[in-house]
C-alpha cells in the first residue's frame, strides 16, 4: 500500500510541476517581442546585403518552401544567396503578427513582403525556435504570392 501512495504522490507532484511551468501572459508577451525583434533583424540582413548574418538566423535543420523545397541551412543559404548579389535588395519583409507557443521555445511570425517600390508581393510565415545557445532561428519558412484579387461583391 505504501509504495502505491508514494507513486501517487510523485505523480501529483509531476502534474503540479508541469502546470506551474506554463508561462504568464507577460512572459509570452516578452517572448513575442523577442521574436518580433529577431524577425526584424533577420529582414535587415537582406536590406543590409549581409548573407553572413542571414545565415545565422537559419537553423541547421530548416526547411524553406518557395518554388522548390530547400532542406537544411546549407541548401537554404545556397538558394537565397542569389537574392544578395545585387546592390539593392529585391524585396523586404516585416512581421505584422507573432504568436508564441506556451513552451516559450517556438513561435510563428507572419507578415508582408514588398518589392523595392513597396508593392506587396507575398505573405510569409516563419516558424522560429530558440536554440540552446539562446538565439532564435527559423526552422520553417514559406511565402505565398500576393493575389490581385477582385473586390468582394456586396
């Protein structure tokens, strides 16, 4: 009987520890701010024409989906290196929404990408992970072309 009580007590303690581990709304808001800053800094690498800095934001196991699927940091950087060759960035992007998971280690950001004239060309969605070194890195990214949709009929 006694081992069963001990097991139940340990199980209840584990459940309480798991429940206590959930972050507060303020903690999540702070993480949203961190991820927003990371996404903004990631976009700045394109504006500043810094492929070396771009590379550090891409996780080793990243998957970027565009015209083709690029798997792994090396492949993503190889594909994106063409975007860094001209003096002017071919596009820019900025987050307009960020949501973070309760684990505090993963988040999703989305926003608009624009051509150099400011025209919206796509919407991106990126999934971020906080790696053991404390750096936020993109683990998945996909862009969806902007639609020249006709206005809705009323």
